[in-house]
C-alpha cells in the first residue's frame, strides 16, 4: 500500500477459526508495524522506529476485562435494539470496506488498486 504521505506498507488481515476465533489486522512498514487483535490483551500494539518515536513496543489496553470483539458485538446488538448509537458511522464502515475490497481486487488482478 502507498500511504498518503508517501510511505509504503503491507496489510495482513485474517479471521482464523482454527485458532480459537483469532482476528488479526497487521500493518507492516519499513519504520515499524501496528497490530490489532480484538480478542487479545492488549488488543492494539505498535512499534515505530522513526526518529522521535517512543522506543519499544507500545500498547493500548482497554479498561475492564472485556475484549474488543465482545464490546463491538454488544454495541451492534444494542444498536439493533434501538438503545444505543452505532459504534461505527456509515462513512467509517464504507472506508473500511473500501480497503477490504481494494485488497481483494489487487490480489485478484496482481495490480495496484487505489482505495476510494
């Protein structure tokens, strides 16, 4: 992927049923990486090696013991019942799906695909 400021990255995403419902989104760059695993603690970890970045792996933890997958699922149920707003707005959902489908297109065609 070519990023907005000219950097290059690779994106790896998966939902692995044989690993106990393991989700993974990983973004790899020459100057570090970011991993989002909603069922892990901590769910968000990253390493930036650019000058001025904090040294070592950084982590973001949720308060409480619930994992992010459970929180997103509960938010979806609450929205469907009309008792809470959606956890993600339509524009954010479209942006996420645009990345997914651009990845499918690039994998299928073997050519770069722009994310709209």
